[in-house]
């Protein structure tokens, strides 16, 4: 008698404490290192970077990406923020994302990584720390999370069972 495999086999239902900690530390860590590296050379640009990061995260990433993600609303888990906080301010709007939202999220996320490079290139120590924090976050998504994700409307989703 063949064993029946659940249709959700391999997809992530919950993120572990370790996964949450590593993603949050990496994401907010590289932004902090980037801001610090800019601040050492030009405090005004550091303030602009922090403003860009905060505005981009709260006004673009959370409403355009996270409101369509099933994890905070259906599974009470999130890699970047406490799920209850996310649900309170950004209620679930279904899986389908708009094309403008997808583009905006991509631009904001690339900007968060690219923006501080001009200042960090002159401080090799901070540049290395920045990339030691950023690379695991950047590579974890296409290599691990996107292959097991339940967010069917996300353009990065590569899950076969989604």
C-alpha cells in the first residue's frame, strides 16, 4: 500500500525562533551598519538612508508585500516582525499583488542594499560586516524560503506545491 504524501509536503508552515532571529538580525543589522558607515562620513546622508529604509519598509514593503503574505495572518509567524504587530497595522489582503507593488518592493529592497555602498567602500571593515549580514539574508530567500513558501502571489515563489 503506497504512502500518501500530504499536498503541503515541503512547504513552510512556521518559522523557527532561530530563523526569525537570523533574518531579523541580518536585515536590520546590515541597515544599521550601512547607516553607521554613512554617518561616519556624512550624518545628513545617514539620516536620509534611515528615512529611506524606514519609509520604504513601512510604506512600501509592508503594505505591498507583507499584506499579501499568508504567514502573519494564517500561520501567526513572520521572519521580520512579530506577526501580531504586522496583522494589527497591515491586515491580510489576499495573495495577489499588483504589478506596481511588486516593482516598488523590488526597488526599495535593492535601494536598501545599494544605497550605502558608496560610503562603505572607503571603510573595508564596515563593508565586510555589512555583507556578512546582508548575504545570508539575500541568499536565504531564493535558495531556501522561496522554494518552500506558501505566498502563491509572490513573484519570487518557487514552491512546487504552492
